[in-house]
């Protein structure tokens, strides 16, 4: 799952990486829910697996691929 927000250039890059490598992964706009906005603040983008943040801020394709290889079963969800 990617926690993201509109207007965040790092988030846009993370979304592009997900589209290429994990197109079914959920993307959540943290600003859609006040609790998420408070929890993530300026930490976005955040990749979470099983509720645990595994990548945040600036990360590259290699780091994302490492996460995907460790947890290949996620996907199939749309942005909410």
C-alpha cells in the first residue's frame, strides 16, 4: 500500500514506480482522512506492508523491487 498525497513530487514518482512494478497495489490519499493526514504528515510517500512502513520519503526503483520480492502477494486493489 502506498500512502500518498496530491501535489507531492516524491509521491508522484512513487506512484509511477508502483504503476510499473505493482499495478494492483492500493494507493491511499492521506488527505482524504484527517487521521491519516495527522499520522503521516510530511512523511509521504510511505510504502506499507501489513500495516508496517517499509519505505518512506525518497526511495528508488531498487528499494521498491526489494520490497516487492519480499512480499509478492499484494495487489489487486485500487486507489481510495
